[in-house]
C-alpha cells in the first residue's frame, strides 16, 4: 500500500526506479560478497543520490510494491544465487541483506558516520573494514543451531 500518491510520490517512484536500475547495472551480482560490498560502497560513494532516492522511496511507499518490483527482486535473487556459489545455502539471503546494509549505511547516514567514526575517518579504510565484516558473516552450518 502506498503512503503517498501525490505528484512528489510519482516523481520519487520514477527516479528511484531509474536509480535502482543504474545501481544494479553498475554493480552486478558476484559470488564474492566482500568484493561486491566494496564495489557497492564505491558506487554509493560516487552516487549518493541513488541511495537517497531509494531511501526516499521507502519513506513514500513503505513496504509495498515499488516501481520495477519484480525486476529488482529478481536482481537481488540473482545476488543470493551468486552468493550461494553453486551450493544451496539458506543463510545466503541473510548474508546478502547484511552486505547491502553494511555497504550502504555509512553513505546513507554521513552524520552518524562522522559522529561515531570521527570527521577524518578514511573512506577507503571504511570500505576495507566493511569488506572484512562481510567476509566474517557466517555461512550455513556455522551458526549455533539456527
């Protein structure tokens, strides 16, 4: 269900769909999630407006269907499949979701990044730390009975 149906909501729907498509094309799925996280981080770093548009889409639309919902869902499904690296892995969806969150949050919330990490924290170092964190995400069978 849409939260807003006015002209601003229609504009957000149109531009957020284009931003998501550009991001998907620029950062294709990869079996190697740490490298994927670095490429996604750099994409958002170079194009923060794309991430902001998707965040605005969330404010306007919420949890309802978004423009190009099926195509975008398929793209994320392709990333989950790639993350499974040919082996069925129930945790791959969670790892992909957490990878997206880690790669996006510090660009989406620069004020929080500044307050926590300090104004001079090196973005290249942060990219590497995100990749290390993604590499440490548990794969299937490594969690405690979940």
